């Protein structure tokens, strides 16, 4: 069965067509890549890349105002390159959706009522849910209603958090009435980091405890026990937790009203500052890209850049300690995301001084671990380290494809070999 995956970010779209076949007993569902690509810079002059195995990759650019247009552009490119003649078209589509709220605890088949509920949650994920919806609508316009589509939610992985971890100390009736709780995000990425670790090491991920770190423009951590999330750094919205590219992470909530009063601006303006002008960008005054900040700090002249790095790493290290307490120890700390996968220097800084809990990096392994293939893992701790450290290249698209197949099987009451799903 050919599954087309759409992974929508706030200004990007990753897509991949995968051929899914029936697994053998006890094995993961086998998948074969048919084509993949991405559109970046949506909302302005966007770039599209496309790769078909065995053929040269290509790239184009043009103005793309929104995710619906990005999906149309992708299909235009596929048609131009006669991709359908080579690999065929999709038989089902899986979409990443960031916020599923209380309603969606697992992946679901998309219909109009589900789309309305996803739309109603856009107030809690204003950068991502509308983008996801635009991608879904673009795909439905082109592919029609006959092809089944599945929503795979970032929040679903964290629905297993115990009530003590997901509850805010607000007036109970007020919080209950407005559905205020800690939802958590990046669930697909955290699940993918865990899956990559298990596939590469052969260890049973449903029996151990892990701390996963998804570090990119958006950053979050998760404490995982027995394959289930027991805590995570993001909360009611993706603003809580670690220092991020433009998001502040944890702050005293009184800062919001204080700034609104002092600057004579509405609370919505302060919220925009916290989401779009804070984090690494706000601290450094330079960029939200860790690569730019590291380069400036390495030159030794930029004190703000150095401060941004120090605060970023301190906050992450503090969460590692907190989650070791929550889990009562762990088997491994797993780094992922653009920064987590690509910056040995940041990994070194986060792990500095963690020998007290048995975490000791191997400098050579850490320095040489960059550019892993999706789903692959590499150990960066030394052989004597009781608490291991790994880098895993997240493969969200494969996880979305597997969830899409699982959801279709569940919806039809079928298993592999019963017909309906090959």
C-alpha cells in the first residue's frame, strides 16, 4: 500500500511517499521510500526540493503564500516529472497535526467533523494547526474524498502522562471549564527518537526509562517509562519549557501583565513577544539559529551570543536533572532535532557536570556524530558511563506512515492478510 505523508511545520512542508508491506511476526512494518521532498519558506519566496531514488534530485523556488499552495505546487512538480508513471499515486494519506486537545488520544480518520475540531484547537497552536489544516485541504482538493486520510497528532503521545504531571495548580473548576492542562507537543518526534534507539540497539524500549530531547527551533524534552510519556516540558501550548529559537520557555506568569502595564500594550502583544521575539533570538539579539549564535560566540566578541548559549544549555541540563528524579533514574538520554543531531558542541555543554548521575560523554564519538540517516542512532557516551547518551536522527514520516496504516486497519477491523489493506 502506498502511503503519502505530509509533515507540516509553521512555514514548511515535508512530504514522502512510502510503499508499505505486510510485516512478519514480531517485526516492524517494512517500508520502501518511493519519493520525498520538502517545501521551505512558505509565506514568501519558497524552495522545493524533490528526490526520487535512482534519479537526480532537483530544486525550484517561487512565491508560495500558504500550505495549500505548497501542496498544489508539490503535485504540479510530480505531474511535470511524470512521477506517477514511475511509482504510482497514493492510496492513503497521513497528516501530522500538532494539537489534538482532549478529544484525540490517538490517530483518527479525517472527516468534516474532525476538521472542525482541529480548527477549534487552532487558538492553542496558532502557528501549526492552521498550517496542518491548509495542507489537508490542499490534499483533499487534489486527491478527492475517495482516498482515506488520517490525522496523526503530536499531543497523542503525551496523553499517557499521569494527572499529577498534566495538572496546573489553578482553581479546579476554572481549569476544567476551559480545558486547561498540560498537553505536551513534539510527540511524533519523541516517539520517533525512542523507536530509532530501539531499532539500532535492539533493546526493549517498553521496559526501560529514557529522557528524549528534541532540540531545534522548537525544543522540548520528555520523560518516558515503559514506552509511555510520563512528563514533558511543553504544556498547555508549545510556549512552556526549554529556551527555543524565538520562544521564551518557562517564565514567571506575572511578567505578562507587568510588561503589558509598563509598555502600555495589550496582553496579545506581549504574547507575540514571548512567542516570536524571545528565546535565542531575544537573548542574542542576533538570530534564532544556533549555528549563527555559536559562530558569533566562538569569535569571542559577542557576550549576548555566549549568554544565549549558556541559558539554553542550563535550562536543558536542569530538565535532565528533573526528569531523572521523576523517572527515578534512566537507561539513556537521547538527543534529536536540528540542534540535538547537528551540534556536538551544544551536546557537550548540556552534559557538562553531569558525572554525578553517571553521564559521561566520549569526546571523539560525540564530535564525529553528525549527519545520521533518518531513524539511525549512535552512542556518544563512553563505555564506562552508567547513564548512556545517544543521538538519534528522528524519522517522523515513517512513524506517521505506520500510524496511518494502523488507523486504517483499526477502522476496517482488519489485520494484515485479512484483505482490504495489502
